[in-house]
C-alpha cells in the first residue's frame, strides 16, 4: 500500500487574461484558512490546494517525431528546474508569482510537436460530492460514486481544467489553448483514484508556455461530513452509532460477545502443540524456518510449527486523522484539554492537528483511555479470533508483557536521504550511510537480540526498487551511487569513444559523465543498467545483512515487503534471496496467481515467503470507503480472507500472512498524508470499537484450522464468487498480462497470469525499456 507527502496552496482568487500564449495574472483576494504553494521538486510540480488536498504535475514528456521521451537529467537550481532530453531539447521550469508556472524550451526542438503533463491524481474522496468541468462555460459535473461504464470522463481540447470540493472550493489550471485534456476514472484498472493528463501543443513562436494554477474559495459552503463519533454523514450502514447511550450499552454486549469464544488450542507462542517431533523441527529458542521435503515451515522457539497470522498497524496509526484547516467539516472535535485531551496525537507537532475518534469514543464509552489497558484488551480479542501475532507498524512496549510474538523493523528510516527518484532507498555506496547503520544497529538491534518473541525484522516497506535504472543515470556527482555507475562504465568500456558509440552520446571524458544525465536508449545501455542494478542491490542487501548479523545472530531478516510489481524482477529476487531468510510481499490479490508467486520463489533460490499485507473491504456495510479489493459485504470479506489465507498455506512455501489493519482507517483519511490520506474499510473493528462480526465469524474458521491445511494438507477453502473463485458459477474476470503458457477461454483461471500486471505510471518507466 504505497505511501506519500503533500504541499498546500495559497488562497488567491484570480482573473486571468491570455496574451500571445502566455497567461497574465490579476489577483483579487479570497479567504482560505490554509496557506499553500506551487513549488518544484525532483519529480514534478507540486500543487497544494489547502484542505482540498495536494496534487502534482509531472515534468514535461516531449513528443518528438512521434515518440515520447522523458528527461534524462533533472537539476534544481535557484528555484528553477532544468531538464535535458536525449533529443537535444532543454526545458527550464520556474514558478512566478500567483501560481504561474513557466515552461521555457531551448536547444534542439526539431520534430517537437507537443509535450505531456501528467500524473495529476485526484483523491477518491472527490466521489463524495466533488465536481469537475473543462472550459469556463457549462455546469460542473460530479465525479462518479460508482464505477462508470467507460473510464474516460472527458477527452477533448480546452484551455481550462477545474475541480471543486464538496464545500465549494475550486482549483483551476489555465493551460495553453487547444491542449488535449483527458480525465479518467482509474477504477477501470483496479485503482480507486481519478487522474488527469494533458497534451500541450508546442508553439515555437512562444518563448514560454504557461500553466497557471489558481484557487477560489469565494463560494465556500458549510458542509458537515463527519459526525461526533467520527462516522460519515453521507450514508447509513449496519451498526452506525446514533447516540452515546448506544455506545455505552456496548460495554455489556461486548462482555457477552467475547465470552462466547473459546481460545484455540495452541502452545504458548501460538504454534501447533506437539508438532516439533511430528514435523521434525528443531527447538532453537527463537523463531526460524526449516525446509522439510518440498515444504517450508516456520518453527516457534519451542520447535513447534508456527504459521504467522499477524495483524498490521496494531494501534492508532490508521485512525488518527488530520483536521487542521478543515475543522468546519466535523460536527464536533474533542477539546484539547480535560477528559478528551488524550484523543489527540501524542507527538507534539501532530498533537493540535491530528485526532483519533476511536480514542474519543473509548473515553465516552469507558470514561477514560488507558493505552496499556486498551492494548492488552485488543491482544486478548485478536487471540480469541485466532490470530497469533502482531504484524508490521505496531511498535508497543506491551507485547512482551502479554507474551505475544511480534515482528520488528530495522531502524533504516533515518540512515540517509533517499536516492532521488527511488522511493525509500538510501545510497548504499555512501560510507556515512553504512556507518549510520552500524551505529543504529549497535543500539536497538543488539539490545533485543535475545528476545524470543521477536519473529524477525522487516527491512522497509514498498520501496521503489524498480526505479533504480531510471533514476540513477539522471543524478549528478554528489551521489556516490552515480559515481559507482560511472566507474562501472569506465571499467567496462576503457575509452570514452567506446562508451559514446555504445550509448550514442558525445561525452568528452568519463569525468564528464558524473554530473551529466545519461540517456538509457540503446541495447548496450539497457544491458549496462541491468548489470548496475545487481551491483547496487548487492551493496544494499549485503551492507544491511552484515551489520545485522554482527549484532543479532538469533533472529531472521524477513524482507522488504515488496509490492508485486516491484517483486516481479529476477535480479532483485536473486540478490535478496542471498541475504534474506524470508521474502516478504505485500500481496494484494483476489485469486492467488500461483504461477507468479512460484516464479518469485524460484528466482529467490527457493526462499520461503511471507505475504505481509492484504485486506478486503465491504464499503456498503461500513463507515468508510471501499478499495479496489471491495467485496461488498462483511461476510464476503471474511470468505475472501479464508480463500486467501488457506490458499497461501497450501502452496508449500508461504509461512505466514499479515492482515491490514486492526482498526478502520479514518473516514477523512490517515493523518500522515494530511488531506490525501487513505480511508478504507481495512479494520477488524470500526471507529466505534464495534467488531465486524460477520467477517470475524468466517475468519475464525480459517484461523482455528490453519494447521490442518498447512501441516496436514487439507484442501483449502474456495470462495465461490466471480472475483475470487477458479471454479463454480458466475462470470470470471481476470487481468491478462504476459502469456505464460496455453490460455483457454473456458471460464477458469488455469494458464492465465492473473496478477500482476500492475499499473505502471510514467514516473516508473526507464528512459528506454531496460525493465
């Protein structure tokens, strides 16, 4: 579930007049509670629209002689961005007063017909009453709440694109005339978001092409979107709290409900009792994996078989929501002092800005909120549901006291800055970074090396490893990873003439390559970047693994929680397989694509897998939104869970799963993404502390019998539903990617690739086709 930041724009209402292809601004003030900006970054033009959200336009992609090309060099200097392209064109982007973005073309523009500005993503919250229009005439049209028959909401030419939030705030882009604008609903491709891109005609007579961003809050309406319990006002759903009396009545109902469960028979760690001898597993005092025949098993510290069934985000990460600048949309917010003070975020910067309605409801319900009591209560509950461990993003000091196994995270977040363009990945060739790793591990990892409740350590989450061959050739010599690329090229080609001939460049020396963007457009260039990626990844994984094992010889390294699109890379899998004990994949899927996950298994050298993040949603029976994995009802969520988990256990090399999350995400989105936060029905519990009983009833059937499937080979549960089942009635819908064998059109999935493919955004493409 990829992960983002935001900026916020100013509140200026502008009258715009076009003169000779440029847009000049006459500004008139309109009030907005939020400050904001239009700014330039490494990956594009950031647009903050206050509490409407944050948006981005990617830097221009040029259409030259019928072919699209992205920049091979991106440099930010003195408030301007300089871009260079393989065709010889150069572009300078700057932001002038009043949200006016100038795009100046120089260099060789022969054959340049147009340029594309894309990546403008509109949060799915706009389906709750947001509107759009193209042009200055005509009424605004609503963003569709339900997936439309055709994904393209607009395709045509205009010089104005405008969106409006439910409370009347407007964000407008004025662009050169005759620009082609496409607005689309990305649910067609399994992604709940709206997107816009434009193709702007290049006019050689204009010294500068302008895009002007303006924000209008002159017609703001008072719209309450969230009630006093943190529930949406836009719909009713089963179990919606109407008053405080209902909330307090749950105290006795809860006692009766949880008393109806019987704890499954497990050993003290949550493993299968007396299975050590049956399965031939070792008692090492720590969690570990062993291969028995053609099957991988995880063993708990007592040597019993342990299928990791964890719950991610065991806490309030998903429930806190950002309220600053949009306080008016809530019917009530807790006071910052008094009994409700504890509902606000504990960190000082977030405290006045982010609140948990779940905590507020706990205070209403029980008269107080005590973190220790609440955590212990929730641990007891998930154990009743058959979960045996705590998953990612769940750090707490109370897990040891409750003796529940949990996963750890390596402290890599502050080792060094990310390599520009490679999300979540530091420069492994920077010696300071490696020193920082050793220093961090010598403290946090060494201190916990003897704790048997720790299952293992994740390295990171959903990094952009696939972007390495695209991003690093664009960098300058300030980055050691770029210097390592240049040294590799010099080692291979020996002379600059040989390099120029292979890469089709005109460099004067290898030293020149250090600060120059390199075009990855030829077959030798693709091959060289492929070789470099392996060098990069080996340095990354080896540096981490060596430092980890220096301070901890007991616990496992359980991988980077790859997205499937990232994982689908032989080099990445092979290198990670050398250093990881378990490969973790955030595998969101309807039907399990066994051919795909087995391909990854083989690429890693046969390392066991953990499917470290997944969920299903039931929008119409919940407070919050559905995702691309929406199945309609809570019972269907539970059955989808059963098919996924039992299917994973039956494969033979999956040793655990992690459900995302304990509690639903906030109805106005997770706090750390501010106005663009996810807001999905991911939880076992809703904002009022009410469990999704129909879903949990189904989950328990799998959780309490998982060892029958995993150890004894019982056939897994099959959900007879068109979105999930490979058998049974209904119309089957499958994503067809690359052919992997014979594909029969017979209503079944056998021989079809299923998932991936994933969406491939323009910012994830190499300049060329190396990956």
